[in-house]
């Protein structure tokens, strides 16, 4: 499934889309639970990214410290390269995303359907009085309050799905591929010479000559 880019033309927006939604405790609980789950998943993604950053850094340090070992040089180089790539991807996961809808002049677009005064990345570009006015507009009607909360949930969930977990998955996959590749190459370098040493080529050659004669 491909996600549509952040373009207003790709999304339908209606000011009264929640106009028929009744104000009830059930709806409040659903929104609260949904928002709480999104926040928990975001924290979980950041925690996993921090784990990968720590592991990749340690592994890369170990590879550098043991590069003088000729027998392990090739596997360590491969493991170190994949660890660096996994480290970079994990860092991308925890990079803060504070984009905001812009006008042609580069200012924040207050008329954009993506503008949400509940999100710090948006209201940080407003003055205090303007922030209070925009916030109060969302509190005057339940439908506008629901619209702002759902918009906040959508924005957080989209970043989580299209950015954090995507790069987190790539980071873990890269580290795993590097680990498997390093172990495979080390095993090949160690066991192939050992197996070759067990084979008596002179006996095999003698048997071949006898069979020809």
C-alpha cells in the first residue's frame, strides 16, 4: 500500500465532517484510547531505535578494535559496514518531525485543513493571543474539537507508519543481514580449509589412475 503525499489536493476536508457526531463519554473515551495507543507506539518505536543505536555503536566499536586480526578482518568489515547503515537508519527514526503547512510565502498556513493548533509543531509559529483564539475556536463546538483531536491522531499515526516503523524495520533488517553475512563468511573461511585438510588428494588421484588403467 502506497501513502499519498502531504498535499491538500490528495485529502478531502470538511469543516462540519463531525457535525452529526453527538457529544458523549463513549466518543471521548475512544478518542482518548486511540491517542494513548498512538503515543505508546511512538514511545515504543523510539525505545527500539535507541536499542539499535546502542547495539550498532557497540558492534562497530568492537569491529574497529579487532581489525588487526587477519582471520576476522573480512567478517568484521562486513559486520561493521552493515552496523553503520543500521545505526544511521535508527537515528532517522528518532529525528524530530516538526513540519507545518506553509503558504507560498513560507509562513504557516492557518487556512490549511492540516493546520492544528493542538500540535506544538504548528502553534509554536503563532503568537500567544492568536494561539488562544485558534484554540478557543476548537472548544466552542464539539464537532470542531473532535476534528482537531482526530487530525492530531491522524498526523501522529501517519508519521508513525510512514516514517518511524518503516526506518526501524529497515534498521533491524540491515543489522540482521550483516550479522548473518559475517557469521556465514567466518564459517566458510574456517571450515572449508579444515574440510580440505581432511581430504587425502593423493589417495583420490591414485584411485583415479587405477580406474583409468
